[in-house]
C-alpha cells in the first residue's frame, strides 16, 4: 500500500476504537481520518483497491451522526465495528492481490525523464484499417531519457485511456521518471535504443528496463504498434485496441509453415515501425528548432524487443544501415533473420525451465504438437545462425516469458501474472545488467561485458 492509503486504514482503526471506547473523541478521530483521505486522494489518486476503505469512511460518518439522533447499544456498535473491520480487511486484501507496486529504482547516474510523442508516417498507408483521414500509419511513442533534475511531476505508469477496469489503478500509479523534464543536453549526445513490446503488449510493459537504461545514458523509445499493441490512445481522443491482431503462435488451424508466413508478415510491419521511429527521432535531433536537438548519437543506434518485438528488432536491423545491433528478449525469430541470421551484433536472452514441452507431447492436440515443433525448429535455426555470426544466446533459469516485463510486480500470485519461479525483482536486476552489458559492448558505451554478468549469477548461462 502507498503511504497515505496505509495511513488512512490506520486512521479508520482509531475511529473504530473511539466509536467503541472513547465516544468523546469520535468526531476528532473522524475529522483526522477525513484529512488523511483528502491527502490520499490528492497524492495517490482514487483506486479500486481502496473502495472498501472509502465505504468505511462514509459508513463511520453516518454512524457518528446517527448516534446523536438514535442511541445505539454496545452490542450493535460492536457489530458495526466488525462490519467496518471487514471493509478495511478487504482493502488490505485487494492491495495484496493487486498492489500499487513500485518499480526498481534506477541505478544509473542520471535522473530519468519521459515524454509521450505522436508520430505520423507520411510514407506509409495504415496497415490494418486507418486511424486518420489521410490513412497514414500513426504511432504513439514513449521516450525515456537522461533528464535534468528539478521540480517536475512524476509520470504515471499508464494514462487513463490506456487501462482496463482491472488495471485502472495503473493510471494513478506514480513512477520515478519525471514527466516532460528537459534532456541533459550538456552530457549528450546519447545512444538511441528503440523498443518493441510483445504482441498485443503495451509500450509501458517493461518500464523497469526502460528507466534503467535511460538512467545509464541511453535515450529509449518504446512503440505502441497501432492495432497490434494493447490500448493505444491518440491525442485527439481516439483509442484503438488489438482485437484485429491474429493469434500468432496458435497452430490449432495452421501448419508450421503457415504460422511462420503469418508471423513474417506482421514482423515486417513492426520492423518498419521501428526503422521509421528511429529515423524520425534522429531527424528531430538534427532539427535546431526541436527540443531534441543534438541529443542523439547517430552512430550508436540499436533495437530491442520482447517476444515478437525481439524478432522485429532484428528485422529492423536487417533493413536499416543505421541500426547497429539487435537484442531479442525471449522471442522467436522470423523473416530474414530466421532464414539467414543477422550480420550485425545480435543476442537472444531466453527464459528457461518454466515453459517446457510436455513429456507426452505426442499425446497432445495437433496444434500443441505443432507449437512445440515450431519452438524446437526456431531455437535450432537461431542457434545455428549464432554459431556462424558469433551471436550470443543467454538463458535465465526459472524465468518465464513474462519475467521480461513488469507483469510479475502486478500481483504476488504467479497464476495471475505468469511469472516464473525466479524472484521477480532478482530477474529484473539480472535482465537489466545483461541488457546494459550487451549494449555497452556493441555500442562501446561503457566497460560492462555480458560474460561478467553471466559469471555473477548462477541462474544465467551462455549457450
């Protein structure tokens, strides 16, 4: 629980105590609780985990007012107190199930700023329908960067238009990055990394990694791929979801070859988004009228992504001479990279030991059998290409597909988040160190080396 939410629960417990044992102090205690409620709403925002506690505040107010009109016996007061205790316990339980989590504090020397940008690609028609009158491809991009310290508001994890009812609390969950803080230009220019989320994921899904990279001197741009990411909200109020995105990786009705062809098609779209965003940000860095002027080092640009976003990162490096390296976080590979590898620095980090092929795979439905056959083929092809090009494959024991995101922090229940057996924050620390070391090595931005990270953690192995 956030501080004022916890303080509100404690204040309400004092009100209950006054109601039963110290009636003379009831109104004073209730006034104090209302003051804490106001601070909580101001600083932490309304979130559904606190609804029972809000109900307790109004119920206590009604009881306190009613006592002066209609005296209530001691047993009745105890019954009321028990009911209100249940409400407070419910709020505490909901906070445990869906906490107002805290992301790991960035370890780099820079403060982190963030901005959300709207980009229209005038060179491409919209791929899956159209979002504007001119039918051009539109994207929302969130940029994390080394920022000047100052009195700037903290960003929220997601905007209100980008959350569901279940995740509504993410729209009032403050994180460390400073919203709209200026870039530390005197320390630049900085390397640029472009991040692609998972299929139907969101640009904020791996914020722990975005802010960590920015704190170490990278500008990181994360893309919401319209129609293929989660809720994508444009400045004029339009919101698009991913209902039209096909179920990539579902081989129930597709052969392996058909599944690969389908994934190739959409990987190409995401890769083109990646290239366009990188070129657009470089153009802003070369524009003397832009707030991004001279912030990006054009010789140090790379791409990374999670799941199919990692495949798109490698394909973007295939297409753009400016993207020097690619990093795939627990994703299959597709396109030219799957067929021929990548003749640039390239790494894949896989989770291991959580999502494993069933021992009786031959007894599974045909779609499941094809899925695991695809998994074996994809890994074998990537491993062969890595041997030919000195690429890097690293595994993290106990990490699931979702340990590469913030999702394990959403709830302590692994059944709810899909997290692996590894400690969630430990996995994020390991992953951040591996990613920092990879880009330090291939972009020559620091002394870190992946081999050093591998040697520090018994869960990590280089293949």
